[in-house]
C-alpha cells in the first residue's frame, strides 16, 4: 500500500498551484472565501481564464479541447481549485451536457455546441425536474409532439439552477406517452430565446434566487436538436447523472471551508476562551476533521479504482452522501461559531462593494444564509435517500 | 398528576391562537417580519387589547398570571404563529424590573415596547466587568458603550441597559430618542428586527433599584423559558406540516409516507418533539422554585438540539420545496435554527447544566 502521489503527479500539483497563484483573481477568491455572491460576469471571467490555459474542460477528450488528464490529475486539479477558493466551474454545459453530446450527439452537434460551451458563447441550464417529478424523475410529463420538422414542447421544468442566465436548456421530454415511463423520454436541446418560454425565479429560504421554474407553451424546437435517438433519452440522462456525481465528495471545498472554520474558531472567544478551547465546540470540530480525513482517503481509493479502469458503482453514492453530510456539518458549526451575530440579515453586505457599517465579526453575516443554502446539497443531484436506495439495491439486491 | 393546562390558561391559548391565525397568517407575518418595522403595530395593539402581556406578570405588578405555565402557553402560541411582535422584550424587561421596582404600567398593559439591552459585542470572561460604563454626571448618570443584537431596539419605547459602575453592575432605563443613543437597525435571518445599540454619554437620572445581577438573572430565566416554549410551538407546526406532506406528496405512484425510511425519520421527529415538550414542562414547573436554573439549561439545550433536528428533517423530507421562501415551513425552520443563537446555544446550556450539577 502506498498513499503517496507519484513525482509526476506532485509536479502537476505544483503546476496547478502556481497557475492559480498567478491567474486566479483575488477579487474572485475573496468572494468565494467570504461567502459573497458571484455574478454571471464573475463566472464567465473565471471560465475564460481557465479556457485560455486549456483547463476548462478537464474531463473532455483532447480532440474536443480537453487537457488529456488522468483521473488522478483531474482529482488533483479539482482539489487545488477548491483549496484556492476558486469559483466552481458552472457544470451544466461543461460537465453535464458535453459528456452526453460527446458520447451520443451527432457530429454536427459536437462541432456546433462544444466550442460554444468552451468559449462561453452559450450558457446552458438543466431541464430535468418537474413539480411532479423529483426523486421519481422518470414520471416527467413535459411533452414533445412531432409536427413536421419540429417538436412542439409543452410543460414545466423546475429547480433550474442559474436558468436566468441561460441561452440554452437541455431537457428531458416525453415523446411517447404510451410507453413505459423510462422508455418514452427524449433528450432535447432548446433555445431559451424560443417563443413560448417563460422563466420565473424561485426565491429560496435564504432570500436567494438561483433556481427557477421554466414554462414551455407550444415551443417549436427543430428536430435536429434531438440528441441521439427518440425515446432513448433516459439512457442519456442516466449517463449524465453519473457525470453529475463526479467530484461529488467535494473534499477540496470541504477542506477549504473547514480551514476557514478553524481560523474563525481560533479568533472568536466565548466566556473568555477561544472556541477551539471550548470542549464541546472542539469536539464538534474534531469529529468533522476526522470524518473529512477519512473521506479524503475513501475518495482517493475510488479515484485509484477508476484510474485502474473500474466503473463507479455504489461508490459515487457513498461519496455523495458523506461529502454532503460533512459539508453541511461544517456550515452548521460555522453558523454556531458566531453566536448572536449569526442573527442579523443584511443581504446587501453579501454583495461585492458593500460600504455599509459592518455588524459583528468578519463573515458573520454569510454564516446563516450559507448554512440554509447548503441544505440543498442533500436534496439535489439525487437526494441522499435516493443514494441510499441505490447502495442498498446493490448490496442487498432485493 | 394532571398534565392539562388549567381552564383559564387553555382559554388564553385558544384566544391567542385564533387571533394570530386570523390577524397574522404566515404570508402577512412574512411581509412585516422581513419589512421595515419587523413587527406589525396593528397585531401588537390587538394582542395588547387581548391582555397577552398581562398574562406574563403576577398580580403584584398589575398582571394576572406570571407563572411558568403562563409564560409557556403564551410563547408556545407565539411560536406556532411565528409571531414577531416584541413580547420577549416585554417579558425580560418586565421580569427584571419586577425584582425591585414597580413595572411600568405600559409594559404590563402591552402598550409600551421594551428592549432588553444587556449582551455586548465583545465576549466577557466569567466575572469580568461589562464594557458599557455608567459614571456619575452631576446629579445623574452618563452611559457609554455598546449593546449587541438587541431585539426590536429601534421600535422600543424604553431600553433596559446594563452598565458597570464603580460599585458593580447596574440597570438603567433609557427612553427612545434619548440624546446620545444611536441604533443601527437591521432585519434578522428568521424575520423581525434587531439592532446594534450605541450609548454615547446618554444621560439618565438614576439606576433602577434593587440587585442588578438578580434582576438580569430573572430576565434571562424568563427569556430562556419563553424561547424554549416558542421553539416548542414552532417545532410542533413544522412536524405537522411535514406529516401532511408525507401523506400527500406522491412519487413512484404512492404517497412518499409509504416509504419506511421516511416513516422512521418522522417517527424520530415526533418522539423528540414530545421529549422537548416534557423539557419545557419541567422548566415551566420549576420556574420560580429552587433549581430552576438547571431545568432551564436542560430545556434550552433540548430545544436547541431538537429544533435543529426538526428544521433539518422537515426541509429534507419536503425536498426542494422545503427550501423555498413561499412555503411557510422554511420560515419555521429558520426560526427554530435561530432560537439556538439567542441567550446561549445548546452547547453553552449543556455545559451550564453540567456546571450546575457539580455545584449542587
């Protein structure tokens, strides 16, 4: 057994670090570190910087613009990005749609859409969930009816993250209402500027509006926007979900969040002692730290298995559950650290360039909103209950 | 043994519940809670007419209640409705003043808004002096310092401010608009308003009489019971809403409450909420008796831990919809979470419980 990286891998890590040191704008890492909101321009800016280096599409094949990295290199890259407080790469075009297009799309679709994802021409969003189709995604009802060389789409999608910025949406639609649930679904690319599309923001409990409802009324979509074959969309959707779950453990971002928590806990005192000397607070921190160290190794075991050609099975579900539990535990403890100063809610202070009078210790204002926002982690991308179903089906098999 | 509230108290609870359901349903509550005032002057006035404040005080100071169970029923109902009207300030300031002085009539009548301004921005070691200072100034006193996250500081007609004098801690009543009083107000995460209070040489004629430390302890004891009961009311509503969701939301062709994994989780929520109810009953029963501090620490610890469980499970069992502003549940989850940030969190009260046990 050898837990160390090869000298080549260590050299690669150094290369990533020096790139981040040089190219990651402090303004952006500062926002991430302090829990401030990122604008569309911030995300576009960071994508462009990565793209200029050829590192934006880290898991694409080289022929389409990927860097040709190994699984281990990708893991190192993601880890270093998170630890440097780099903004997360917006996944919808790069990590969700692109792998589907590369595997199942037509040559024309690849030639047209992939470069536009890389250079930021098209911002994509995901049209999967519906009000009646959440964990039971295959029960989706949005319909696409063939009419000459078009599909006519009617229905509603929901939880569409950052749909307010999107130029395009990839949608699961029902093309055969008579077939079994999974067998009548197709994968369709829809221009958000089409007539009959309406986007309505959903305000979340932290006051944020990052998700949307998208309504389709007689939206005409050219048939060439169908990906793969009609009624085979469920196969592509499942393929996409396995990609959605790569790097799901989020070891790097949890490690970065834990470091911030440790620093805060060392500065804030309660009853005359820093929180790091408070036995109960210190115990809560230690449990998370141990859990995180364990998960880092579990994650590397999965990465090593994947590097050896193993197909991810229950492991990605395990990592999703544990990774989100750890991240949520960190945000809960960060909130707790600020005591009464987690109570004030000054949303303007969470935006860039706020000049108002600060209230409480630095970053106190972001603690509770972040905690509430991160409740989504155990719900989206297949809720943790669905993940446990997947695991138990694999191991119990009944 | 009888675990029913007395008929009078049950009537009070029913009246309060009906009034709040009618006058302050959650959407109306949210409009004011996240708005400029953080409470509804109309609802406050309406509750004043119902005599709710009077239930929080004994006959000796002009009220008609004041026992632990009176405080419990009032705040449990306020919690059920997520009420943001400033009763916590009424209770804490009134109970502090009741130790020595007469309580101003307006506080007992529910017409005067009072804010309890004791906690400070900086931490304090046990026994350490307050940073807010009161010094003799001619025939009166001058107050200088800062107070942290004071609930409804801007709306308050009076603030009860703690300060250090050469002879120890003292309490001063500061009126709204007093010269040298500056308040930086803001909304709170769970709805309502609070503020940072600054005292820049605020002139006050005299401190309130009596033992200030005893008065502060009385205020905090009442406040802990009130917050515990409020949490109980809120968690009961969150639990019921979640049960209804499990019964009605269908996935895979069945109500999701058919899935045993979810059944067991809601069962855990239910039993922990009943445990929390017992903790609040224990504290209400001990209120005003020797040993109350430990029962209060136990109650606040319990509702802190259970409140987080209920809030997180209610959101998770609802799925995405549980995270939306539109659903009342999300506001209950926020209130339950933030109660653990008021007057000490679950860890602080667990340690207090241990320390009080050692001392006994």
